[in-house]
C-alpha cells in the first residue's frame, strides 16, 4: 500500500473521530487550540514505506513560529515539546499499514483508544500550564525536574520559561531565566538564542513593562 492510499484510509477512520473532539485537520495532520495551547497530532509514514508512527506535541500560541507559519498548519516537527504516541510507553513504535479489513478495524480501534487515553494524559497537564509551569525555577532546570513536562535541552527550557514568565508579566523570573540561559551559552553552541534572551531582558527592564 502506498502512503497516498493509506492517507485516504486515515482521513476516513481518524478525521471524523478527532473532529468530534474539536480537532481540525485532515489526512495525516491535526491541531486543536485550547486557551494558549496548541495541540498537534501527526501521523508519519516511514520513508521506507509500509509503516507509520504517531507523534503528538504542544506549542504555546504566544511564541511565534518561524517564517510566520499559521498555527493551524503546524505539524509536530514544528514543535520543541513533542513525543511519540506508543502502545505501552515505548520511546518509539511503528505500526504496519493494514493489509485487510480485519487488520484495518483492529488498527484504528487501537489508535482511537490510544489517542483518548495516553494522548489525553500527555496533553492534559498543559491545560493548567499557568499553575504548573510558572512554579518552575532555575534549580528545577538544573535538577531535571522540568523534564516531567517537556524533555527538551536545558537551554531551550530556559528560553521557554523566560518566554512564559514574560507572557504573564513576571519580569523578575523572565529576566532570571534569560540571564541563566545566556550564562550557559558557550561559543557557537546556542549562540543563535542570544538575541531572544536579550530581547526578553530588554523588554522586562523597561519601566512600562507589562505582559
């Protein structure tokens, strides 16, 4: 089965199920906007053919996308915070394309159940991001406590937390995370983030600062 044919099956089997739950999209890519959080679900066929995986991710809508990309067109690979959706919590899993109607029914029953259970469990904590994420400190980055929500490098974590605190108007923490991030940049590694950190500090230092 070619990926194009599998895409038609996915649209028929998954799209109606997701749309009933407020998702938008078709084929392999879907998004759902809740408050400031954009959820994404992407079905990714293998380049070798015959198999696919499922990725899910989240993005904060106050963080602009590169190139001015629209949020509704986001895919999980546009997001730093993402993971593979797997049956038993594996780090990676690839399903085979269905070869008959019985395989097809079992496959998509399992996927719908997985999205409803493990997928929702992954997304749910971000619905209360203001209560959870804004409590993180620099020590939490150092100790790895932030990885309970997002498994991204410490430098990226510092920028994310600086942006979040900037968004809610917590100038002291926005500056602290930015300065921490700058202190971790050595040479060319991470140097591309310097303007982002400095921009947050400059904004937060202004007397008229507000979120």
